[in-house]
C-alpha cells in the first residue's frame, strides 16, 4: 500500500478529508522520527511497538570486489507486532 492509498483509506474510514489525513500522517511521521531519534520507543497498544535499536559497527564484504569494509555503528528501528494485530492477521 502506497502513502496515497493509505491516506485515501483512512479518509474513507474516518470521514476526514484527504488533506486533513495527509497533515495528520505527516505530523505522526515527524513526531515519531523525533521520538526514535531520542531513543524513545513508540507503543501503539494492540498494534505494535517501534523500538530504536543501536547496531554496533561490523565488518562486511563488498560482493562485487570482495573488499572488506566496515559498516559503522548506527541506529535502526525494530517493529514488534502487538497481540491484537498478530491475532487478527492470522485468523482463519
């Protein structure tokens, strides 16, 4: 699902305009990015949790040249699915 499809679906479900939904989605992304940058997890009860995760630097190999390169230390995000979402998508 692309961003425009998501905006249209939320607008249809909520009765809000696409413009308002787009503004809310943009605000959510901005707030979520700032929180994760400050290493605060984002918990959406029942849906899931976005947790910042620090990855240590590690050696890797360039598949084209075979040269060993070092991937620097970085911050990534892990998504843990919530119980309600998990049960809903796996319902038969």
